[in-house]
C-alpha cells in the first residue's frame, strides 16, 4: 500500500525559500515518475511540476518556472520541492503523488506553506 508523507512546510516571508520533502513507501519508487501539486484555500488542487523516474527531466507550470526545483533521491525514496522567491500566491497545501493521480486516489496529508509578512 502506497504511503506519501509530505513535510517541510511552514510560514515564510515573501521572497523566502523552503524545501519540501515527500517520503514514499509501498511502491517501487525508482520506477515511478512523481509530481508535486498544491491546493490553495477555496481552489482546486493544481499541478506544480513533475520529475521523471530517473530524475533526468523535470517540468513546471509557468507560474513557478525559474523559482521551484524538483529533485529526487531514489536511494531514500524521497522527492523534493525546492521553492525560492516565494510569493503570497504560493500559499497552499502541497502534495506529492503520481502524475496519474486523480481526485479519488490516495493522497497524503500534505504540508502547509504560508507566504506572508
């Protein structure tokens, strides 16, 4: 059974940085592409970006390009989201999951990121 445990969120000032982690268990992590998502208050969950199973390729939505970086460590079954130059509009609960995950699939608890002065 897949388990996803996100961590690393918190309160940060605009322009600040955070690194989120997602520990994955119950699946062959090294054979799985992974994605990061976020859900802001009152909005639907949206895709932030993804990384291939090898980590050799990443892609991002336009709103975070140049500010966010996804990486992974297949020896630790962990995927990371490095966020820089954070803006108030980045405030959301952040989740990791498969690129194919749908709303009725299993999701972890997420980690809250709040960008505010």
